[in-house]
C-alpha cells in the first residue's frame, strides 16, 4: 500500500460501488480451468473462510465510500460456515446481492435466504449439457445432477438464475444443447465465458484445450447472429466489446452479465482478509493491497498506488490494440487483471484483441480511422459473410 496520504482521491468521484468477496479458500469441485485455483475441500479437508467479523467491518466501512452491492464468490461461497449470517447481514444492510456458485450446495433453504435480499442475482456454473462433459470439466462425479438440483431450488425460490458456461474445445459442441437445457430449467439467461489464460486456464491454453482465436471469433459471430435469435433466453457472450453488435454493447447493471468490468468502482477481498484488485490477487501478490484486520478501507481505496494509477490512466494509457480501439472508453482494456497477469503491465492490450489483430481479425470499424491503413487486410468481414461456425 502507498503510505503517502497527503493527497487523497475524492471518494465522491470514485465511489466504491461493489466489493467482490472471495469468501472461501476451498471449493467442493476440482475445475480444470479455474483462474483462482482454490484447494479441494471435502469432509476430511476443510480450509479457512473469511472471518465474519471482518466481513461485517468491511461492509460498515465500505458503505461510507458508496457501497451499493456485493458479489459473493470463491472458491465456493456457499461453503462458508456462516453463509446464513453473511446473507442476513447483506439483507439488513439493504445491499444488492450477486452470488456466483457451482450450485452443488445450493439448498432450498439457502435459495430462499438469498431470495429475500435486495434485487438478488444468482449465477450457476454449468459447463456441459451432459453429466459426462460437465464432470470432465468440474472434476467431481455427481456434480452435474447436484448443480441441476441447485438450479431447480433457485427457480422454486423465485429466481430466474443465470447459467454460466466456460467454452473450451471439450464442450463447444454442447452449447446449443445447454441452451435447450437452460430453457427447460426455467433460467433467465446463459452467459458464455471465454476460457482465460490464467492459472489452470493458462495450462489448458498451453495444452491446446482452448479454442484458437479464429475459432473464437467465428463462435462469437455465430452466438450473436444465430444462437441468440433461436431462443427467448438472453444470451451473453464474454468476447470483447469491439466484437459485439452495437445493440448488444451496453446495458450492464453491475452483475457482470454483459462482461464489462467496472474496474474503477470495485475492490476484491480474499478469503484470508486481504484487499486486492480482484481474485487475481490469489496468483499475483503485487495486486494485494493490505489486510482488512490492520488497514482502514478508506486508506486502501483512496491511497493505493495501483488504484490511483488506474483512475488517472484509464483508458488513455492503454497500449497495443487497445490504444487504437474506439471502444476503449467503455471497455477499459476488457480485463486489467488478466492483462497484468499475462504481461506484468497494467496498460497492456487484452490478449484476445491482440491475437485477433495479429491475424487480421480485429474489426476495422472499431479502430481509429486514422490508423486503419496501418493494420493491413482484415479478415473478419469475410468470415462474417461466410457465417461459418
């Protein structure tokens, strides 16, 4: 943490809108793509979770900085031994609740508990339309049916939860089937995540288990043009803003449904109580900013050097293809944490867009017109016209 407190950032200009609580060090699944890499937890091995008193103290301090909502994630947040008390505190503080869960521990009682929180939004990870595929990704037998049971409990409690599917070579043929399954379950939306090259995901990229950039660009076109038109469900795809149709670029309301990160208004809290840019602090220690037991949240939020640099530098200091992109005012580099993980540079271009640009797949219509002649032949329109998947 930057100890220079002589000049504080005006909190009214940069309110702390959301805190992402990574509640648990453990997880009850062994997901092969996870960017957090939690320890596997079962009845024989239980790992620490965020102290309830620290959670309460952080909420009290954050409300003075503008806090309007929290996201509970993990590990697996519903494994927290005091999850009922945490949910009750969120309800009493009238904070908007977002929960990311694998669904395995999503009981009817917990579903009803979450349903009484303000404008609660729940997403459940489901990485295949069959048990075989989902459990290949998630690493634990029986977790497919457990996740479906959790989704049904949420629907019975009044939710229209979101299903999140991370796309990789092993499950890409089940996207349509998963959407049909989602329709039958009564969910409200499906979000298709790109497999990020972080931690376990990085190793999957190295093994060739991720889709190539050419496949990803074609997949994005198919999702936007064909899949979305085939269902009444809302389909969100996490490809970068520059690759989306104009009508699907905006409308994010803070829960991450459309994949635009509100980096200037969020802060992460890790399971052992440290503040961090987000969960990336689990693998990038230099993006950890102090500890909630010893550091005042106001000091962390207003005086941490990396946070101040981001506020001052985004999007002006973005480099690579992001510096030339017309969407940078809204996209802000897509994911600063991922960019830093890949390059150790807060201002680096987003890996997907950089790869697309190298292969002539970045859409010219989203580039600064003065720079288009320097970019060479663009293949995206030709691919779009063929509508290949």
